[in-house]
C-alpha cells in the first residue's frame, strides 16, 4: 500500500507553506503478483517437442532358427555406403571379406556425389526392383552424416535400405583408404 509521509518541519516563521508530502510504495504485493504470473505462464506454456525421425525396424522372430541357409546375394543388386569421419563418404559393391582399398570409392555428400552413385548402381543392377542400399557408419562418423545419407535415400526413392554395423575387414580397408587408425 502507498503511504503518505509528512515531512514538514515544526518551525513557525510566519509564512504559510504547503506541506511537503512524499509517497513510499510497498513492493511486497508486487512480488507476490510476479510469482503468480510466473507460475501461471509456466503451467500454460507448451514446450517445444523434440524432432524425432521414425525408423522402422523388423520385428525379431524368437522361433527363427540360427542355422538357416543364407541365400547367395548378387552384389550388383546392392551398394554399401561407408560413412567415415571428417565428412567423408565411401561406397563399394564388393564382398566385404574380399574388399580392397582400390575398390572402396570416395564420394561426397553433394548432388553429384552419392546421389549419382546410388542411381548409377541401381541402373547397373541385374534386378533393379531388389536393389538395396546398405549403410555402414563408422565410429568416426557423426549423426548428421547418417541423417544426410538417409535424406539421400528419400531423394533417390530408395525404398530398400538398411543400417548395419561395419565389418572388421571393412574397417581395416576404410582406415587404409582414409589414412586413419583406430585407437582401441
């Protein structure tokens, strides 16, 4: 509440003067109002929801036998993309156990890079309907690079793709090609 304070002096010098009054404002109710407003806006505000990319994974079948005959896969119907560190990207169409550094081709994230490589590999495929892209991120790769490759899957309309762990032989070939070495 506001108070009016009398600051007049008790002197009598014959002149009539107006009394000087000052006001003082009590800030206690204002602080209460501030806290009420803060709590009101905290409870009524909608927080931003995190952006999540949907990733469909196949269900695990517990009845599946471990010793199944693995069918022979034609390597022309697939392309393996190795996501490396320092924004580097590699691809190959070889058996992962027989891969050499000469067969691991470096490309880029640009429009003329991996997008054209995927489209060219699909055209070379014996069965383009079964064409599959295998994405293999390394320990050096970033999440942003993986998202960029997944964006390329959408742009090239590649409906068959998968993210798998990179094989030890592919890691060795990648390290030889890129000039990096693991510190494990």
